């Protein structure tokens, strides 16, 4: 016990510390409750201004290569494979 503090000052510091801890716990509980409620409400609502999204992506595109392009591509792959 510090010599320059009275018993009343130490008791007041302890009471304020306990009150601060209780306050912090209460605020955290309120924030968690309202955050969970807000997340439930957000999941339940749709954004009406966004158009409906298609279920599939765009069609896949492909291009046929000429035999010369195929040979050039095969040469490139061989070059990169040696590294």
C-alpha cells in the first residue's frame, strides 16, 4: 500500500476500476447483440436496385491455331521448360 495515498483514495480507485470493467463488458455485450441482429437483417434483405445476377458465366471462347502457330507455341513451351 503506497504511503502517500489514503485508504479512501485506494478504495475509490478500486471502485472506479471495477466500474470501468463492468462498463466495458456491458458495452461489448450490447455491440455483439446489435451486430448479430444487424447481420441477420442484412442477410434477409435484398438490394432491389441491383439487377439479378446470371447463374452462369460467359461462354468459353476458343480459337483454332494454324500449324505454324502450333509449332511456334510448342517451341516456346520447350524453351520455357529448360529454365
